């Protein structure tokens, strides 16, 4: 689902259809079924098989409006059949071939949906809608991410450590600020390529080939590499400053920094663990809690 997704996309709508050719060509208006109606028809016609309708990111659209009157069918009996039926001539004609047949969800059709609560929702799901679903919480577990142990750029701090420390601070701050759980960094807020540190000496040839840059154009190569190495700061640090800690920046950032421009300038231009000097001492202590040797050597 997404903000522009509508009931007519999900269930179906009347659309013009061109039939015939030449002088016999004519335009008719027919019901074009959406994914719900199509899979409902499959389930009704194949009672010996089980079907699944999977909705990704259900809370990024106005789910109750998208479901419309189908909402009434979500109450199920113990055997899985809809507790109530509705009258919908278009669906009934498509599924049953008879517009008068009441519409219901059979026991061999399940609807599965995902929603990301570790993200800021576009829409909220009202209680009446939520109570008709079996809800299952899946933990935002960064340790299961493939790039969890990958170090952030040229630092000694892994993505797992950074993600854990920052999310713990978001939860701690939520008691006294407008921050909340949906401000947390998801395990895949960044991908492995954003964490990777690009070295001019080591990756020069690779970058030149990837971006079709002349190997002798060191200026363009250097600028491209700097841009690549700034993606983590421009994405993650910016999000923390502008959004997650917008009303409580002192909870994570060093008080000397008064603007995002200065924060990113220092982070992107610093080497190694010095990048994290943008944060206050408590955050740095937590980031390096199991990394004392590396910090002491750098100091």
C-alpha cells in the first residue's frame, strides 16, 4: 500500500474496454478486478487449495479506506470463513457469475500484511481495524542483519553497535521528549554499501570503472570518493539531527554543535573514530564500551 493506493485499485473498478476491430470496434465499460477480487475468485473456485494475499507496508496507505466494505469480511469464524457477508454486485458477478450472491472470504484464503512500527507511519491503523487481525510483533533485531558486524566507514564501530546505542538513547529520550519508538533506526536503515569505506589508493581503479571516470582525472575521482564516503553522514547523522532528536539534540550530540552543516562537515572530514566526536561523552562511551584499545591508540 502507499498514500495514493485506493479501494478501486484493491478491489476493482469500472474501466473502458475496446472490443472488436475496424468498423466493428466499440468501447464498453467493464469491471476490472483488483488483486483482492482476483484471488478471492481463485480461492472460491479451488476450495482444495489454500491461497494467500500478501500486503506489504499496510500502514503506508489508508488501509480502512482501501478495504472499504471488505472491512466487514475480516471477522472470521473458527473455521476461517467470514462471519458476515456483504452485497457487492461487481465482485459477485466476477467471482460467482451472479451479482446477487453475497460476498464472503472463504476459509482457504488468508490475508497476510506487514507494517513497520520502527518507522514513522504515514497512516495509523484505528483500533476497529486492528482488532480484526491477529497481530504478531517481529523484533527490530539488528543482529540478524547481514551487515550487522560491518564497521562504519574507517571507524572501529560496527553498524550493530551504533544502531543499538542510538536506539537505546531514542527510547530513553522518549520519556521526556516528543521522540518515540517509531523514531528508531531500523536494522536496514542503511545498506552495506553505505557503510563501506572507499579508499582512494585501494579503490581508485574500481571507482573509475564504475562511474566511467578517466583514471588520470584525480580531482573528479577524489570528489566522487568523498561523496560516497559521506553517504552515511548525510543519511544517518542528518536523520538523527533533523528528526529523531530534533527536540532533544543535547541527548546525543555534543553541545558545541549548533547546526547540521557543522556536524556533517566534522563527521565527513574526520578520520577514524574521531568522526564520533560529534556526539556527547555518554554516547561515545557507549559506542566504544567494548573497544577501549582502539580508542586509546587513536587518542
